[in-house]
């Protein structure tokens, strides 16, 4: 009886934190699509851009069913004690409203870039030569690319709107495979590196489970790293490093686990290979690599059309080659063994172990 009550309390608490987030971000998505349709009509274009794919796309019911499956699994993981009830705190009401304003203010600029296929605004005198050329683009057509504080403050809202409030739940699906290798270990003696750590959302989930685990977040953006520092301020044993993933300033065989969330679809194929080489170098023998990123072609054939459309609507120059990449073969070429994949709504978790 008491276990049933405690299960019900967990479901109620989960719903109380997740439902308002889903409604908030799905509402933003609805408003964004309406504004975009109105802007297109004012320009004399059809309200919706014609779909340029011959592959299948999921209907609304399938989409909702897959999203529900993700949330059920998230809740089941909480119930199984793999992680606590997610905090998923997006800030006080004034912060939420400020982020919402930043998000909506940028939409006309995003719309203009999408119409003109403008993706090089970020390449200017102040940035040229300071980062690799492939990095200096307006990914997602967003203002500032990865290079400005405003972009870093807008990012979490943009991602949650894109995924209707489920981005954190997808990131959390990387935690169970970490559990498998951390179980029974003294967390203070383990080391975890998150590559392309952005605003620190995934590391916040990691610290909720393993508060004493020493973690490093590495990202090439000073602005995003500043945002991550603010976001992770309450946790100890967090180091944040501005560096590039293809040459990380860390010792060989220093990490028990390396994670990377939503980074790989933004890397050119040659850079993906360099970064995998770095993962293999940094992991201890027997250490684990966990990637979270988009589904690839064929994972869920009903989504293949969506995967083809995504880079047409959001500037993602390397997405198509990402969606075709054979990660098992790439990993094997660097001495990493593919363990398994876990599909999670429109993302998947890829797990690899360093042959020890
Ligand atoms: C789509 S965001 C993902 C951020 C975060 N992991 C998340 O879960 O939202 C990609 C991040 O990778 C970083 N990034 C891109 N290329 C990189 C590189 N070569 N080395 C290090 N960071 C990189 C960007 O600065 C950005 O913060």
C-alpha cells in the first residue's frame, strides 16, 4: 500500500514539474509557427514552405505517442531509482519571461536568414580566425551563432521549443548507461567529461545523480561556458573549459566516462573522426562513451522525411552526413566497441566502451 502511494506521489510530482514545461514550450512552438505563417503570407508566399522530401514523415498521433513513450520512460527511470525526480528549473518567472522575450525578438531575424539562406552573419572581423571556419556559422539560423551572450541566453528556450519541452528528458536518457558503469564505485574517484557542454543542462542532470562526481564541461564557446557556469553554480567539483573537441587539453586515459549531447550533427565528417580519436585517447581502458543526438536514417523509417527536412528549415550543414554516418564503424576504427543504441523520441543514445 505504501509503495503504491509513493508511486502515485512520484507520478504526481513528475506531472507537476513536466506538464507546465511541456505546455509552456509547446505554446511557444505554436506561436512561432503562426508568426512564421503570417510573415510568409505578408510576403506573398504560401503559409507553409512546400515540403522538399519524398520520404515519410510521422503524423501528429505518432509524434505524440513517441513523445509520451519518452516521458513514460523518464518517469520509469525515476521509479527505478536511476535518477531522482528531475529539477528542470528554468528560472524564476522574470527570467522565464526575459528568455521568452529574447526568443520571440530573434524570430524575425531567423525568418530573414531562413528566407535568404543567410548563415554567415557570425563570420565578421571580431570572430574571423578565432574559431575554426566550420564553427563560425549561424547554426539553426540563430543570431550570434555560438559566439554571443544573447545567443547563449536564448539557446535553452530554442531547444526546448524545438522539442516541445522534452530536450532535458532526452538528455537524461544518457544517465542509465552511466549508472551501469558507475554502480558500486566511489563517485569522488571517478571522472566524467562532457564535450560540447553548451549551457550545462546535461551536467546539471549528472550532478543531480552524482553530486560529488568531479566533472569537466568542455565547449568552444566562451558565452555558452559563462552561461553554464551560472547554471551550475550550486554544484561543487565542476570545471568548465573553453577548448575545441578535436584537440582537448586533457591527459590520456584520464576519464571514466565521456558524454556528448547534441554536438555530433554539427560537426563536419572529418572533425567527427578527430573528436572520436580524442574520446578514445581520453578514456581509461574499459571507460564508456555516451552520445545523445538525433535519430539517423532508418532508425525509425517513419521519421526519415523529418530528418531530410530538418536541415532545410534550420541551418544544419552537416546534418545529412551525420544522419548517414556509421558510428559503429567509426568507433571501431578508434578502438571503441559499440555496445547498443537506445531510441528516445527524436533522439538516440549511442553507447561505446573503450576496449580495455
Ligand atoms: C547544439 S549545442 C549542444 C549543447 C549541449 N550539449 C546541449 O545539450 O544542448 C552544440 C554545442 O557544441 C559546441 N561546439 C560545437 N563545435 C565544437 C567543437 N569543435 N569543440 C567544442 N565545442 C563545440 C557549441 O559551442 C555548442 O555549445
